[in-house]
C-alpha cells in the first residue's frame, strides 16, 4: 500500500516538443521523445496490476506491464522484445495510436487522471532500438534479429494486398509463423497510409522505412508498382501459387461534398493534398518535382485527424491563415484531443457550426472563396451525435485560395470491381467474417478500412492480427 | 526499376521508348495508360501505352516533351532505367463492331491511336484513320497506320497537304462527300478533341474522346483527375480516360489542366538551371 502511494506521487512525465512558432516553419517531428532517464521514471509509475486493464485495452494485446517493467529495470532490449512478440510496428504505434481511448483509458491510474504514458514509452523503446541498430557495426546489421523466433518454413505462400498498417501486421505475423509472404503495393514505396497520409511531422518516413526494412530482414518480400485488380488479378495470384490472399487496401476513395464549384483549381481532397505533400514530398518542390498549391488562405472542411493533418500541412506550406470549418461543435469533433491541441497551438482557427454551400471561383477557374451557412445542433442522429441543422438566412462568405475537403473516405472499387466473387456491403466495403476476416471467396481474407470504413491505424492492425491467425489455421488445417 | 530497351526521337519533340515491364506488357489493352515516375524525386505522370510485346515483356510509349518530366525522360537513353512504372490503368477502349470507325490521332496521339485502330479493324469495322499535325515534318507512323486501317487521311495545319487543315474539316469532308461514320474515336490535344466533338455533335455521330488530366496515383484514390461529364464529376483515371465527347465539360477540363502552370514553369527553370550547371 505504502509503495503504491509513493509511485502515484511521481507525476506523468511530459514529452518535450518543438515550439509551435518554430515548428510551423519546418517538417520535423513535433515531440522530441523521452530521454532514457525520463522513460525509466515514467515506467516506475506503473503499479504492475494483477489484471492489467491496459492490456485489455490494446487491440493487439501487447503485454504492456511486462515491457514497462523492463524499461523501469533499464532492460531496454528485453522491453522491445516483449513488445515485438505482439507488435512489429512499435515506433509507428507509439506515435499514432489513440492511447487515450485504448490502453491509457483502461490504466488503473487513469481514474486519478494521470495514466501511465504507455504510448510515449512504446515510442521511446522503439526509437531506442532503431538508434542502437544504426550504431551497430555493419556485419551485425545484416543479421535477421528475430531469426530465433521464426518458425520453420511451412512451404505455404501468402499474398498480402496493400502495405498499410493491416497488411504489414498480417505479413509480420505470418512470416514469423514460417509462411512465405509477399506484399503487393500500388505506390512506389511500401507503407500505405503511413507514407502517403500521415505527415512527416507526425510520423517521420524514415521510421516507416525502418519498420519495413525490419520486415524485409525477416524475409517478407515487397512488390511495389503493383495494382492488384489491374496489374494482376486476385485469381492470378492463386494461379501463381499463392495459397492465401489478404486484402488490406484501405479506404482509398476521396469523398467530395457534391456542391457547386468543387472542380475549381485550389479545391483538393485530403487524399490528394496529403499524398502530394507526404508521399511525393511536394513541400520540397522543386527539388522534388510534384507541385502543390501553396495557398495563403486555406480552409479545411471536416474535423477528424486527417483534417488536422491537412490544416497543419497547409501552415507548413506557408499559409498565413488556416481555418477548419466544421458543421457541428467542438464536442463532436472526431479528431484526437492531442491533434486538435497541436493544431490550435500552431494557430489553426476553428470556424464551428458552419457548412459550405458552394465554392466561388474567378474567371480562370481558380478558387477565391466559399459561401457557407451557419448551423445549429438538433436532435442526435444515428451516430449518436447531435445533427447539424441549417439556420435560414445565415449565409456568409469566407475568402480562401485553397480548400481541402476532409470529410472522410470511402471504399475504392478498383480491386473489388475486378473481383466480382468477393461480396460487398451496400457501401462497397468487403463483407468479412467478424472473428476471422474471411470473405465470401475461398482463400481470400480482408481487414482494415476496406472492411470497417475509415478507422485508425491500430484498429487496422488489430484486424490484421485476427486475420493472420485465421490464415495460419487455414494453411495448416484448411478453410 | 524499368529498363529502357530502345529510345528514339520520332519527330522533333516526340519520342518513343520501349521499356521492359513484364506485368504491364502481359495485360495492356488499347487505350490504357501507365503512371511513370522517372526517379525518386520525380512527379507521377500518366503516359498512354502505344504498343506491347506480350512475349518479350516490353511496352512502347510515345510521348511529347511538354514539362520537366517529359523533357527529362527525353534525355534518357537505351540502357537507362525508369524508377517506377505502374499499370495498365484506366478502362480500355470499348472495342465492338460499329460499322465505319474514324480513328483520329493528333500529335503524340497518333501513336496512341495505333492499337485502337488495329483492334477496331480486327473487330470487323471499316477503319478510317485521320492523323493531324501542325506541319508535314511532324507526322510519323503513316505507313504503319495505313496498314492498320482501310483508309488513311493525313491532315496538316499549315495547309501544305490539303485544303482541309484540321481534323474537324476532314470529318465534315467525309460526310459531305457522301460517306457515313458510325463512331469517332479521338486521341490527341484537348483543343483538337473539343473541336472534333463540337463538329460531330450536330451530325449525331457518337464521339469518344481520350482525356489527359493531371494525375497522382491513377487508381481513383486522390481525385485530382476529376472531370465533369454530363453534369457529373468523374475520375479520368478509373471512370475513363475515355468519355463521350458530347458530354464532356471542356471548359472545366482546360481550366484544370492549367492548374499548375506557374509551378510547371518554375520546375522547368529549376531543371534547366541544374542541367546547365552540369554542362
């Protein structure tokens, strides 16, 4: 009892971060991460519960108390090994997981308002490992680190379609179980949304590349420039000798608002805006040859994490004024609190309870403004959030030269149209068995956003974990 | 990496490259395109597949030097490699038996029209190929197209060949001299296709146009290639690139094509400065 009280007295350790005024002019990561001392101090706050709530709150069931205990003891190699039993992408998850609604929410210390900073610790230990690997002599680097835990080859071949979070999880799990895994990616580099969607200042691309390299060391093959459904059909994968196919292609269809003027120059989908900036590195134009309109006065529609990413990207591209326009109020904003907080710190303004009616262009077809309407909140809708209702006669205009539409994403039909024996739901998402991820086509599984609709990185990884188990069972026992 | 096996300049500013690309060569159909990135820092641009060798595993691309990427690609030689090439993308040209099909090709579109003309002929159509260039010296593949079609009409803008200088004049000429046309397929610069579609509309001739837009992923993910067709927003990369020419909103297309004009100029200046420094 006495010891417990003592532990709770150490406050949750803050993570130092770049000054907002400085960081809006660079693309470097915002938080700096813990030092080993801070990490060990934070780890000592964990009371090592008998029935850890944190572990139950983690979609991939990392043994959180065990890895934290190892950090506390200064056994960093042991800590990272513990995480990698369950998660091969800790540097990514430590950065982009919504811990406040998962592991940290169910931490016993959360009841007193200050849960253990599990995400920051995960990030710390993953970064520690990567830095150590970089320091290691070249001959040691070449050795596959996890060879010991890799099962004997089964001779079974698995094709993973899409190299985003769920695809990487499936690939990582199955390679460790001894299967031969190839990941197919449409873009020129692997990583999916981790590369094209999440900005450098939130998830440095070198980190994604390092995690992908780790997979390669384990034996996963990556085939980029391959659009399954165009370059090669799902059935052709079976003809080529694959025993199972996993579809984790994400929710890659931009949703527009279907209002007049949406085709004006300067109106972007968030997908396009972020892909240009992140994957194609348009922020380094003209060194990198992909252009992006560097607006001075930018509006972003929507208030999810992608909207926050878009708004903060606009600032870093040099905008003087960036406004998020959202039809509901602050309480309904779907973005993580931390993301909203970071955006506010950086000077993003919020125009709440307003919705666009039409875009306004000049004679050259370039965006110069948007006409909006005030909203008020009515009764809750099917999502449980209060429905925005337009206020008559409240129309007003907002000047802008760039607009980013970030109101969600849908199911990209390219693969599913080319594979008609995979059944879809009304909205075009793949129908998959909840526990296993099995689709209606034998030997084909699906998971992540193409099943659930747009969600988070970790949920896609959680889905990948379940599917990997099911694929493994199939390869060993049958459908 | 995709190795360039052959490269030559067909006419000033229009180049042909034959690239090793096994998977694309196996699948390519008339009217489809690939997205090409020349190096790690390059832009992703769509280029139409003009021919393919299924056994040899190579594809042929004919392109015009317009911006930085195409200029730099023109500086590549046989033996050099392209960083990324993905496809085949887009819906293939719908090949069917229509009757008399006029295959219109202008500029680099002359090459892109080749496989379409060939397939239309194989499907039992009477194929009249009409090719257009600003001047005589910019024409290429006349013999090849003559072989692939029942009739080849050459038209040049400077009037050095025939009084009918442009494609729309030729289409009208065919109709005026008692010919019938069941379908027009047009491939080339946007103005040529726009004028062709405007000519065929009152004549009631179905006209398919092949739109070139700015693209990034080419798989329907970003929406930057959106065009307005029949009042609806379509994605050229996955809903097209071929559309009913009478339904296309040409003003939106032309305006969106010029969306990055300033950036294109800046990019070219930057590349030229760097190139001159090297020399």
